C-alpha cells in the first residue's frame, strides 16, 4: 500500500516512511499515527516486500519489526544498510529481544523502540531520523538542478546531504561528462558556506607555470606582466568553496605546494614576503583513477589522502538508464528556452525515446545534451523523430541488458530500472527486457515490485 505524495504543514514535500510489520493491526495503527503527524507512509508486510518497495520508491526512513516470518527485521536492516548506508532504520522490538535491537544499533540502525510503543516517543524518533533533510539550509533547494529518478543517484545525494554539513575535503570521482561539477555545486549549496563564494578551476586547462599564480595569487613585479597585485582563487573563495576540477592533471611540481597549503591552511602569493591564512572548503574532482596514478608516480599519495577525506562516486549514465528520459526532456525544454523558439518542438517520438534508452552513452550526460541539441537544430517541429537521434549518435544500435544476466539483488534493481523507464507499464517493460509479459510479471511479483509504484 502506498500513499500519494502529500505536503507537510510548511508546504514542503512530506518525509516518506516505509513501515514493515507482519501484524496487520499494528501496521495500520502505526500508519494512522504517522499520517496524522503529516508523514507519507508506505507499508510492507514482510522484509521481502519491503525490499521491493525500496527499489521502487526510496523512503526517508524505515521502521521495521524485528521478529517477522521469513526475512526478519535484522536481515532486512543489513540488506538496506548495504544498499544505502545513510538510510535511517528504526527497529521495533518486544522486551525479550531488546539485546538483538541493541546489537542492531551498534551495527548502524538509527534507534529501537520497545512494544508497546509510546506514540509520542515514536513521533519524536521519526522526526529525529528525518529531520536532517528538513534542517538543511533552504530545504532541498540545493538539489534543484539535479534531474534524477535513479536509486544510485538518490543514494549519492543522501551521502552528499551528510557530507555537506561538515567542512571536510571531498573528492568526487566519475567518468567525464557524468556531472561531477553539478554535484560539487550541490555540496556548496547544501553547506553552511552556501552564502559564501563558489569558485572553480579546471587544473587541466591551466598551464603548469601559471597554476601557482592562479591559485595563490601574485604581487606586482613578481614576474614579467605582473603590473598589479592579484588575489588568487584561494583568497577569492574565502568563506566559501573552491573546486579543483580534474585534479589528476595537476602538475607534479605543484602538488607539494598545494599539500603544504592544505596542511598549514596558509598560502604565499608569488613574489610575496608573507603568508596569508585561507578559509575555504576544498572539493576536488577527477575522471582519472588517482590510486593508479599514485602507483605510476604521477600523483602524491600524501596529497591524495589530504583531498580524499570523503569520496563520492558519480555513477555513469549507463548505470542509471531511468534518468535518460527525464534528462532528455529537461534538455529539450532548456535548449528551446535558450534559443527563444517558443517551445515549437513537443517532446520525442516513441521510437526516438526508445533509441535514447537503448544507447550506452559513453560520453554520459554531456553527450546526451549534445545529441538533444543537435536534434533540436535539425527538427522543424515536434516531436523529435528517431532518425535525428540516429544521425546525432552516429553509432551502432545498443540494446537493454538481457534480464537473464541479473540475479538476486541486481535482478531486483534491474527490474526497478526497467519499470521506471516504462512508467509502470508492464507490457512496455517486458518488451524492453526482452521477455514475454507473463514471464516478466512473474519476475516482478517474485520480487514484490508493484507496477503502480512507478506510474506518474
């Protein structure tokens, strides 16, 4: 059972709670308590069904009974923790199983409540579990520019929300074009430094002999052409965030100077006699395998660990195909607005949309935007036909991964992605997966995935 999205009293989207219990009476009682407090509630009567619910609709918190037939609450918690370590899980337990609940909290469960539970205590615990997102400055406005329906991206954004609250250095890894800079901007927007400057530099685009003066600044007369004092980016970003994009391409000769600056929180502008204190939140990004670069002697290991206090990995577009459609539609609208074309192109034809879904996108989001832009240039009026997508791609036709290759947890995630692409249409999802409707329906039923959860 799933509620449609409701709004909290302030108008923001209400936190969504997944409630898991094999006692129908208790399930209904807790649901009513939570709904009356303004929460959106999904319910599941078993651990297996709960995993299907999470695959289709990511909750803000999970409340699960510890003792259930089949998969118990502890097994469910461990699977949820493996899937998303940041998802708060609250355990309901009888007095006789309190030691097990305590053990669960030691493993990372958010909290446990004993039966019979106190309604006020329940609401306070749920409010605390979901309060982190509501407490973020500006609500969730920091993610306004991130278009996603993907569980992998939602997991990343949950981690981002936690990381943003601290001042720790962050290393963002991901393929070229996967959206590393937009993730870095979101960290800045969600952080206490959001009112401060946002400054970014592409280390690969700056000549090695100029990188020091760009980052640290220089004094008048320090070198030929230095006709006045110039603040470096570390000073310009004071009180805010500095992104060092493509850090893996930073010259080896400058890496030692950067390491010293980060250790001492001070820099010396070129030609200056005194050092300057710095106050920035540093984010680095790279599409290179920096650990391999360390082995090859191209990157300092001590600098790597200074930058990599927290690491976020941005999944490539091929790992989140459910995002292809929403991103393509977003780019189509955005491109026409930029060109002031009065939205003359109305979406994509069905075949064009299928062609977009079938491609593996080695250039990721950047390539997708380029393809949509090329199609817009050549399209007289909408919808965009498949022929223009083919022309823009200039590549061989790809296909959706056969469902037979997926097993266990991966199979559940695969089915969920296919259902998102088809907006809950079982026949269309079966066609995309290369299976007949009856067999596909049997698979989603086995994983307790509900088609209705994926409908717009």
